[in-house]
């Protein structure tokens, strides 16, 4: 499902998308479609698809500072000035974590730059699990350091949410590896919180 369009970037791996609404599509995405730790696909061609994850949202409300009276009631604005509608919106921050090219998964920093207007689609659960498997079928999180470096205060909760998504489809030994990683994150959060 299409959920957003790219409107800008903060770096090569961090992009900003505006969630589409009824003005952009007949069926707008629901709140659950663009939540925290939702994996997304950004198809650049039939063979190449960039993979990212939502790690932050912001509400956009340009009307907040305009407290003066309007000449027309909101119901009439849709006829007289339709561009006045939908100024409010939701922005999502995406962290690019890899790509799929010719069906082969690569985790890390994609070389390609995304264009403004690039469509963002939610990635189904099966595709998320496939993105996290290596050639031998084992779970991989090669973008871990990328998340820690670029997601700021959301890094640890993001990794924890990703692990929670993956645990259900893992074999017992893989769950143990993920459990060790979770304990390490809890320790980092505890020790990091005590720094002066």
C-alpha cells in the first residue's frame, strides 16, 4: 500500500516523507500503516527497490498561527479554495537500511539517491522477514550500527521494535541471539542513562 511521498532529506540515509491523504489517493493509509518501526519499500525500477524503516513522525499544522477569522466557513472552502484543504499533515522520517536488487537482499547504505516525489510503500510482513535473512536463511541485522549512528534517541527503541517483529518467525537458536542483543541494548540504555 502506498503510504507517503518523499519531500526532502536530512542526509544520504535519512529521508522525510509526507503521508498521503484523500487529496492524493482515493484510499488514504490508516494510522497503523505508517507507525514506528514500519518497514517501507521505495521502488526505483523493476529490478531495484530501496528498503527503509520509519523511526519518527511529525505533525504539520500551518493553520495553528492563523488565529484570525476566515471569510468562509470550512464547508465552503472546499468549493471556493480547495487548495486550502489538507494543509495539515503527517511527516515521517525514514532511515534507509538496505536494498533489493534482482531479488538479492543487501543490508547497509544504498548508493542511490532518492528523488523528491518518490513513492513510499509499506512492506508486507513476509517481505520484512525475507529482507532479514541471508543466503543460508539465518537472521541478519547488518544495519545495526547504521541505526545506532543515525536514529538518535530513537535508536534503541527502534532496534527493540525490529527485534520484536522478527522474533516470532525465528528458530529457537536465532531467538537466543536476538535475546542477547536485546539484553545488550537494555544494558546500553541503563548505563547510557547514568552518564553525567
